């Protein structure tokens, strides 16, 4: 169906990501039983190294 | 932004640093930039890192004694990215790079527009000729004309229509559907069916497929949709202009002093450490520190500050700013990609690159519509297969559903509304760049207004005159203005302008002397006058204690106090400030009436900012924002879920304008701001923002209605195509009905868009909240008129489409009225 319904948000940079494409490129990470999707490697690696800061309530995506 | 901060780190090269540029692959956002910079910075011997997302390039300054290129590529790879064929280049050579890229982009876009134009015009010509052949009573035998139609239709289908196939395929790969899917499927079926009955008429007859030709349906759908795209592509040709305009600000040459010899060299050849001379009226070529001489620099293009900034040895000078009065020499500290101007270019590039593309309304609707149509067609085929007269019949109706489902006016709905909307906007002094800007406006819930030049006039004016002792206010102004006649300083000009406004008679001044950064001395009618700031007055031994309180009050209000002394005695204070535009408070009130949250953005001190915001009626203030932080502030608001429109006029606003969801430039400002924005307000009247937003909302409303009209007729005819009327009246879809739907939807879409011409700018906040009755009446009147036309055309189409002719007349007459009633209902 329409693309809008399938958009996920990259927790690191706040960009909108198509989960389908992210999965194809291997840009996903599991954390606390949830799957997160990323726009690119930088965000994914940053997240995998230390996911905690991105869940802080005052965290503001850098872009 | 990290990129901004680390290049600002003081650079004191003790030994020659080498600069390398690496082309990095795989970056998607600012986080990638941060990550690479972090990894590279960790390498010992690296002094500066600059990663540009837009150009996919890392510029690194390093000590060749400690670091090799392999170490640097290794660090980038450790961060998770690839380095494309390591090319070493001088950083200074990259200055012209973005401009070349922009040119390449522009050429590509130019080609695209030309191609769209060619394809849509050819298709439309073919389509119109086909309609004439098929519907004008020329007495032609269709079976003889059909092969010619097939050839023409084939060309249109696969040459002009190829874009739809490609885009539909891309969408299909991502398991989504959009407008292209709808067009590709609909026209392919219409074309394929017609081709089949043309090529194998006897086979079609034997199998029971009716000899229906839908060539013109397919061709006109393709023609109109391509035409819509051409109109839009033409409108937004110059989106890359911001970067080009920025690059144009840079000085082309620099007067460099090497070994005591002055020579003009191209600005690319200036290296860090060079001594550069700048004469009055020239642009500063690169960033640096002033070493000799003094001057006032107009930095308004970069900082938005309207007053020239006094510079003396030790002060920083910025490339692309304008030298006003004196000649000076500075030492270059930042060149090429490191200059403040290059930073702004980068910020604009990043902001443009990071924006999520807007999903267009038409695509949203089509995305939902296509799967439904496919399911309906499948169900229809299945239903008739089980209960119908023959399997061929089931296939025929399923094909009919797919043919009728593709609305030809779909491509027109958006561009026609946008053309009328933008034309209307231009009448009000509003330039709107393309349909995306308009569609974006409906989502805006927050407006950020830059203070200087947007809310205020952007140039100083006399706001208050405090006369002391026996002097009158007029006399004080007259004296000060007489002394300032020779001054070029904006504060002096403000006093002069005020005096002229009051028609005060000025006295000729002699022995004029300007003290840079302080004020002026002059002899007027035998008395020695000094007009200037506190420093000037104190240097002249003028007693200021009695007026300290008033002076402080003036400063708190955001104004600059100018002290006027005659023969060493203080006669009064003239307050000069950048004042609020008269229409600003009303514009703010109207924006709030539109349901928008209004913010003010300024570099001013918080107290001053709040005083001005209060006067403008603004509740939310972002104060003490550095010029290079503006885009970040906008991004911060966006990350809170707000959809932000940014209004500004300066070059330093460009990144924020590009970052915002809707950039609005004040037309009296800089070209760069206009190029980076989506909307330009030509007159500089803040109230036109309100008009722009109201009109944009109206236009988007019309686009939505247009989409409704485009789909409406076809949706109503889907049941006909499904054969729901067949058991009762023997009516199925045929070319006449399809053509009537095309004509009707196109007419509705276009006339609906033309209604925008009656748009009037709201005159008060109240009018926005309560639209006048007349407007609503007109709205309903139009709907009734369109419904009437639809009834007539629908009736006529059904009359001509009547399958058997005379003996079924009474039946089909009733059939006609039933369908007409349906059309009528759907129109409401």
C-alpha cells in the first residue's frame, strides 16, 4: 500500500527510513526486543556501540 | 554543527600541514558526518577534519610526519565507510567544485524539461488527432484507420510513456504503488486491448471481444500527465540556485603581498598565511585577521547585521564581506573550503540534502487507489466467470475496469491549481517556487521570523530625542544632523534622514572629522560639535553622569544612544535603533489567527529581544542565536514535531531557509536567501506571508478537489465497467463513455482550478477565522453548475453508447437517468 504507512524513524538522526529498504541493506538493529531501522551505517554503528543515549528523553536527533 | 565548530578552532601551524581530500562513500546523514569526523580526529597528527555530506568528501589537514594517507583511509573505513580511489588534491582547488556541480545539475534539469515538453506536446497532438478521427462524423471506416492509430499509439505508449513503466517498476520492487503504477497499468490495458482487436479482429470477434478502440484514452492520459509534469518541472528549474548565488559572492581575485610585492592573484591561489590588501569598496577575498590599517566592513551579507562593523588590527575579517571606508592588510587564516562562506554553502547543501522528500498528494491517493482497483478488477472477473455468460465476458469487464480506473485528469489536478495559485500569488507580490512548496504549506504549524530585516526595517532610525537644558528637540536634531552631513555611517544617516523628514534647515559644517567606531566632530556656526557614542563623549571630557539612567534605558530597549555635545557640554541624547515595521504586529496577529505558532529568531541579547517581541506581539523568542546556529535552531523545532516555516532575508539565513519545511525570503533582502527559499515576498511587507499561507492553503484545497474530480467520474463509472448495469440495461463500458469521463473530469479539474482566481487576501485576523458568506455561496454554486454539466454530458454519452439501438430505447433511457443520478450524487 502507500509508502507513508511504512516509514520508520532512525533513532539516531531522526530521518525517515523505509524499513523494507533498510532491511535489504542490513541497516537494522535489535534492542530490548524492538527492531530499529537506520538511514545508513554511521547511525547503525553508533547505535549498536551504545544505544542508551538515544532513548534519553532529552535526546535531540542531530539532523 | 560539528563541522562549523572544529574549523573554527584556532590554527597555529607550527610546521607545514598537508591537506588531503578523500571521497567517502555511504554517508546518509549528519550522524555519518559526525562519526567519520570523530574517527579521523582520533588519529594522532590530524589537526582538522571537515566532512561534507553533500559532496561526499572529507577534507583533512594533517602532519605528514605523523600520519600517512593509509592511516586516514583506515580511520574512515574503521568508522564503517568506504573511500573511493584516494585522490590527493589541494584544498584550495575545491573552491569552484560546487559551482561546477550546480552547472551539471542545471544542464541535466534543462534536458529533462525539454524532453518532457517534447513528449507531452507530441502525445497531445497525437491524442487530439485521434479524438477527431474517432468522434467527428468523417464517415471513416474505423477498421481501416485502426492500423494507423495503432502505430501512433505505440510510439506514444513506449516512447513518451516509458517513464511510467520505469517508475512503476521501481515502486513495484519496493512493493508499493503510486500514480505511475496507475498510469502504467491503465494505459497498458487500454492500449493492449485496442492493439489486440486491431491486429486480430477476426480472432477477437470469434472470441466475443467487442471491437472497441481505446487508443485515444491511453494517449491522452499519457499526454496530460506528462504535460502536468512539464509544467511543474519548468516551474522549479532553479532550485540549485542558492549554492550558485552563494558562490557568486566570493571575490574572484585577491591582492596578495608576497616578498613585499603586491600582485592580484586568483582567489584559489591564496594560501593560509598570505598577507592580503583590501582597498575601499572591495570584497574581502578570504577569512583572516587584520594586521595593518583600520576600516568599517559591511558584514550584513553574512551576519544580517545592518551596521558596518569597525575593524582594527587583531580583529577577524570574513571573506565575501564588503570593505566600506579604509584600506587594510590582513593575514589569511582560512581559505577554500574552510572559509565562513564555504561553511554556509555546506550548511545549505546539507539542509537541502537532509530534507525528507514530500510524498505528493496525487501519489498518496493513487497509492491507496491502485490496490483497490486491482482487487475490484479481479473480483469482477471472478464474479462474471462464475455467474456470467462466458469467460470472455469476464475478461472484457475486468479490462474495462482497469481502463476506466485510470483518470486522465490526475496529472492535471496539481499543476493547474499550482499555475493559477502561483499566478494569483504573483499578483500579490509573492513568488512561489513549485508545487512542493505549496503542498508543504498545508502542514505548516510554526512560523519562525528572523528579526532583522523581517520584523524590523533592517536599517536604523531615530526612535527618541532627549534634549537637555535650554535646547529644544528640533534644535538638537538640527545641530546633530548638520554635523553628520559628511558622515557615511548609517547611524549618522538615520539622524540626517530624520532631520530631512522634519524639514529642518541645516547649517553648513566645517572641520568635519570622523572618528572610526566612535562618531564625528564638526564645527557648526562657530561651535565645536561632537556626535557619537559614549567613548567619544568621554574622550572629549563630556560629563555624562546626569543622563546615565536615560542612556541605560535606551540601551535596554535595543537602541543605540548617540550623545550630542556642544563645546564640551552635553546637550542631549538621540536614540537610534532598527525599528519594527509598522505592519509587523498585525501580520503576527493574522498568522496566529491562521492557527500558527509564531517565533522570533535573533542574535540580540535576550532582554532586548523580548522587548521587541512584546511590541510585535510574539510570545516565543529564540534569542542570542549565532548566525551559524540558525539552521540548528530550526532543526531543533522540527525535532519537536513542528512543521516549520522560516522567514528571513540574509545570506546567513540561507541554511535555515533551506532547512525549514517552508523557506520564505523577504524580497528586499539578498538573492541568496531568495534562492534558498521556497517562497519570496517581493515587497517585503510581512503581511504578505499571511496572504501566501492563506492562498497556499486554498490552492492545496483546490488540488484536493481536483483530485476528487479527476477520480470521481472514473470511480462512478467503475460499476458501469464492472457490468453492474449489464443485467438490467445491457450497458457496458465503451469508448464513448470513457471519452466522456475524460472530457468531464478534465473540464471539472480545470474550471475548479480557475476558481482560485477569485482569491482575495484576508484583510484582518477576523476574516481568516470567519470567512464571509459570499465565499461559501460561490463554492456551492460552482458544485451545482458542474453537477448539471455532468448530467447533460453523462446523459448524452449514455444515449450514444446505447448498444442495440431502436428496440431498447425505452430501457436505455431509464438506464441513462439512473446513471446520471449516480453521477449527480457522487458530485456532491
